[in-house]
């Protein structure tokens, strides 16, 4: 009896926290009926190249999405994404309520020009393939179709729905990060529409920060055969540095420190007088990054060749997305929505990839990530795909979550 009482108390707590709801059958039916139209939107979005450096390709995405937003009543604007190529598309739709939400997805892909021709859109069984289809054309499609479902249902209990489709996520969002922060600061919550996994669907409340470390080693050139001892071999010092820093990487706490690029020498018979090594760093907490950099500098000081000179440069990219109480509240609502239709949704606080959601979270708003479609093959030289039969559930999840977040009275 005591166990049952505890379970009932916990259930009451969850229902009180998320609000007692039943599935919106009409919205679910509409989401199921919208699968084919969503696939057609995906076909349009992946039929051409839109890598970050391809400004014309990114603008072509804008040419597709902006009229779609306008047709739903959004006031839209295109904002220059300098120093990146392309433009950012912002849409604002005002309702009759008070709460505001920002919906975020990116138009650019990581792929080089010519990839779309080699990997055209196709459906094979339960997989829809296309360049950037999971990252992040599916996010764009889910935003467009989820909002359309809400419009068709007559939902207007919101202060404002803001949509940002940005131009340069794959290269650090240099031309959109300040816009993301601004729009997030004007909102009560932010839903970001990167994809989710195919084995277990999840919503992310935390992601890694990104940094790059470059160490330059200055040595002394000399004839490699006749007088190598007169030189200071920068390559040897670089190689030793890589070996003496292997323990900085700490997977257990989400700190990944990996040397990925090395350059040294030009000809084989000269002792190289300069070398550089670059490391990719991912971290969950700022304190972990600072600890890693302190270890690096201590190991740099333990140089093998006393006459070598080592210089360390650190370039910081996206900050980490830190899980917050507000984000976890949104996840609880999302999990309740999925449970009502017989599905399971996990919460993830980790992951090695950076995200624009982290920029939004610097404004202290409630931010969640991975509202797009389940997919795989991203950032790879193999074909990228999304899972077709999960489209209706993800459309319903996005639409119903937007509705409940905006309708919440707390």
C-alpha cells in the first residue's frame, strides 16, 4: 500500500507539473495526414546545394521558406548574415495570448557544392534520403508543418511565435549568433530543431561547448643528414607534446581533447624549424575546459627539447548548453505528450556536437534541442536520411509542445 501511495503521489506531482492532458485526437489525425506533404517539403529543400559558403544556395532555401511563413500570416524579414554568406530569415506571428516562443532551425549544410547531384532525394523503404535532410532540412520542415497544423486548428493562445531560419550554423553561426541571442531574450522559451537519434528519440537539455587549441612549435633548421644535431626538430617536439597530453581527454566527465591536425616540414632532408598541432576540444562545463587548458600549459612547459619555443592559442566556439530547471520542465511536458500516444522520449544532457541552442541559452531562457526528425548519416560521406514513419509523431510532438508551452499559465 505504501508503494502504491508513493506512485500515486508521484503521478499527481507529474500531472500537476505538466498539466493533466489527453492526446489531441484531431491534431494527431492532422499530423498523420501531413506526412506526404512534409516529405514533399523535404524534397524541395534538399534538391540543391546550400553549404554555408554557398550564399546563393542558402538564399534559395530562404526563397522556399519565407513565402511559406508569409502564407501563415507571419511578418517576415531577411537579415544579412555577414560575415557569412546568405541571409537569415525571421518570421513573427502574433496571437491573442501572452507567452512567446522562438523556433530555431538552420538552412545551411556541411556539404560541398555538387553533393546534391550525387545524392538526390529518394525514398527507400522507411528512409528518405537527401543532402542535409536530417541536419537540418528536417528541422525546417517540422517547424513549417507543425505551425501550419496549429494555424489550421485555430490555435491563437500565444503572444508571439518567432521563427528563425539561420544561414551559418555549420560554421559557428558568426553571422547569426547575436540575432539568436536577441530573439531568445524576447521569448519565454526556445525550441531548437536539430535532429534526434533513430534508436531512441530524445530531447537534449545539454550539449558540449567547443574550443580549438593550436600549439605552434619554433625550432631550428639544419641539414637532416650532415648535421641534424645542430637543429631543433620542431616535429619531434610536436610529437612528444601529443604523447604527453593524452591523459587530458576525460570521457567520463564529457571532456574530449583530441589532436586532429599536424603540420611540419617541407622537404625530407631538412630538420623542420616549425610545426603546428591542433586539437578539437568538447566540454560540458566551463570549469572542465579551464582545467584542461591548465593541464595543457603545464605539459607544454615540460618540453622535450629545451631550445624549442612553444606558443599556445585557444579559439572558443559555441558555449556549452547547460541543463536548467526551465528546460527540464519543457522535457516533462514533451514526455507526457509522447506518453499519451504510446511512445517514449528520453532526456539527454550530453553529446559532443555543438548547437545554436547554446547561444539562445546564454540569455537564461528555457531552451531545448533535438525537436527535428530521427535520422542518421549526418556530417558523413555516406548518404544522410530521416525515418519516414516517425514524421507524424514528431509533427504532433512539435505542434502540441508549442501549444502547451504557450498556453501554460505559470
